[in-house]
């Protein structure tokens, strides 16, 4: 006899409806604000003090770089007097003077635009090369992935600071913001390309990509409209941090004497020129170093906050 056969005298009991109310367990939630990755990330970062601290610092740095005349009217080079060599603060000169008698505060203000310009140019170049090489390698695969990945490995094996030192030594007579930015950025993109390639390898197997392919959408259009927008989050994080690295790289090259000309306003040049006066006039080295450290720290803090906000697992752990 089958096991599901019941006896004629078997009784069945059903609970009253008021004791077990019906619940629409599959009901679609329609109320509440819409949500997506970027909206969730914004809701997360705006509750974190570190985001606002870093954002305020970055805004201040950008304003100083764009409008240095708002903060000082003292010329950084044209008002230098040897009588004020390594002098302390005076009225109108709140941070004292360098060894050449130039105003330290004015040089820090005017050097902001140079350091920030190098950081932005390098970041744009690194992001562009990383998107092109990482996007094509991860999406198309095959021999394209093999060629581009091996090319990236070659550039990745060369420290970009060392490569920039060699390039700037050869092109020292053409040294300017654009040349030093190209020297740094052309060797600093492989890390961005690797991150993007790994993310695209994950995203391109998603259902929405398969649906677009089934509808006959061109592969390159799928890459631009569907895969890249859903893979760009890690690139934004690494790009934010790479901007800070580019500012440090420019300062390092200028400190080593192979960066920008000494006549150019730059924090790296000021630090290089002040290293011999560390014992007699430490403010000439400490103050531009402090400006460099605060700027770099602000971008690193922003990158850390954005990274945590774009990671759902990190948000769930907090």
C-alpha cells in the first residue's frame, strides 16, 4: 500500500484562520527609498567623520591651488632679501623666511598648485591607461588578454620612481609639470589595470551581460555600457590613493634634484633646498613637509573611506 494512503477513520485538524493569518511572504517591497551601490556608499560615507575631515582638507587644498592670491600677496621669489635669511616670523610673514630670504608661507601657498597639478595629471593618465589595458584584457580574453597582461607585467616589474629618475635625468633640459607627470604616469598604470581586469572577469559572467549578448548587443558596447560601469568602483578607490602617491613621487624627484627646476614653486624643491638648514632653521624644512604630509594624508583617508563604503562586506561588519 502506498505510504500516502490515509485510513477512512483518520481525522484532519485545521487551525482557525484568526490564529494563522495569511502573510504575503513574496510581496515586493515598494515603500522606502530606492537603493543601489552608489547610493548606499553615499549614505555610508556621510555618516563617517573621516570622510568630512578629508573632504574639507581636499577642498581647502584645491582652493589654495586655484586661487593663491586669496591667501597671500607676497611674491614667492621676487621679494627675497638675504638680510632675512632663515629669519623668524615677522608681520606679514607668519612662517618666517628661507635661506635665500624668501617668504616660507608664500612659497608653500604657490607650491600647492604645482604639486596638485602633477598629481591630477598623473592620476588622469594612470586611470586612462588602466581602463584601456585592463578593460580590453579582462573583457575579450584570449590572445588580447595574454599580450596586454604580459605588457603590463613588464611595466609592473619596473619601479616607477626609478624609471622616472632615468627619464627626468635624460630630459632634464625639458623638465616641467607635463614631462614629470608623463615620466611618473607612464610606468604607474599596471596596478590599476590589474584591479580592473580582475573585476571585469567577475562582472562579465553576470546575467545582465548574458542578456545583452542574447539580444545581439555589440561586445564593445556591452563593455562600455554594462561591464565598465559595474566594475569601476575599485578603480575609483585606487585612483584616489594614486593621486597621493603621485604628489609624493613629484616631491621625491624634486628632492633628488631630477624633478622640476629649482626656480619652480614646488614643495619638493623647498624640502630639497632646506635639508642643509635642518639644525639651524628647521622650520624651512618642516613646514613644507607638513603641507605635503597633510595633503597626502587627506587623499589617503578619502580613498580608505570610499573603499570601505563601496564594499558591502565592510559595511556589514561595522
